[in-house]
C-alpha cells in the first residue's frame, strides 16, 4: 500500500473528474490520501471530500501565499476547526520567500499561529518552505523550545541544513515528484541521507507530476513513480519503501485510520 501524504483533491475536483482520479489512485495501490487545505475559506470543500471517503483525510490551514488575506494571528480558529474527525494535520503553513505573494511578517505570524495550534491539538504541522531555510529553521527551533510538536517538511526541496534541523526535532521529510527530475541531483543526495523511518512520499497534485508523467496534471496515482524513484535511491524494493512510508504516514498522522481498521 502507498499513502499520498499531500495532495489537493479540491483542486482536482474543479476539473470534474475527481471520482475517476480517486479510482485510479486506488487501482495504483494508493490506500490512503491526505488532501491539504490552503485557505480556511475553502476548508469546508476540502473536509467534505474527505468526509465522503473512508480512505481520505484532510488538513486545516493557510498557505503562506494566502497569509496576507487569511493568515491567522492566533491559534483559536484552527484549534476549533481541528476537532473535526477528518482533520489529521495543521497546515499547510510556513514561509515562501520565492514568490512572496504575502508579506514576510504576515507569513511568519501565521506560521507561528499554526505551530501553536499543532502544539495544542497534538496534530502534526505540515510545513511549506521555499527560499526561506534560515527563517524556517529559526522559527521551528524557537517554537519547539516552548513545547514540542510533530510535523513534516512537505515537498522537500531544500538543502541538508534544513533536513538536519527538521530531523533533529523529530520531523519527517516528504518527497514529491521533483526527486525524479533530471536536474534534482542535490535533492536526491539529501534524500539518500534521510533515515527510512522518517520519509514520506507525496504528489502535491495537481502540481509537479513525476517522470514519466512530467508535463501532465499530477494526481495521487502517480505517487507510485515517486515511490519507485525513492526506492532506487535507498537501494530497497518498492514494496519495502511502500511499507515503510505508509507506516510513517500513519505514525505521523495518528488520527487517520489504516484502511480496514475501525479504530
């Protein structure tokens, strides 16, 4: 079984073929999917998709791109909404200094509010970071000193420094289709050094389709290509990689149930 630990099924639903997308994922061996919230104003749509399917869960959060309009200054609203049975994570949140669609201060404030919500609820934090390694590490370390919280750096593309800092506080590293790209040698070197027990795999669908699907709309079924690439990097079988990353996903997103389990 594979777990797509980070996808945006609400974005895929806009194309009108979500049922077919989900069916293809299941046929490809994807036993669970976590659909990620990027705006609180769209949380109900994300939650409703998860609510209709036993093998789909969701998160709750505000992407750093949306921090100016929807960023949270306190954890209160996040904590309230996280009581929903289908919510298994807080985010995605974090810092994006590449596009800077929102002011950096708004991003940092919202990031800290999400961390407070993760700490209070016990749900893992889902972190987006791009061109912001130094501030991401600083905030994670400062906040962790106030009280522990778990989490994952999703769609990891940063260097070994951020990987080490994240692993040092018990975080997981999630690998997307970028690891299959021809020019991703540096990323592959980092992934090789991440312990198997701390790895997750994801699609970030509908973005970043892996080779050999690059250029197409990404979807959860394509996580199988990423799994094959990471297994090759780790010099293990795909089945071993699938087992390990699935175990890791259910360990991190502990509120989610494995398929076939009722508790």
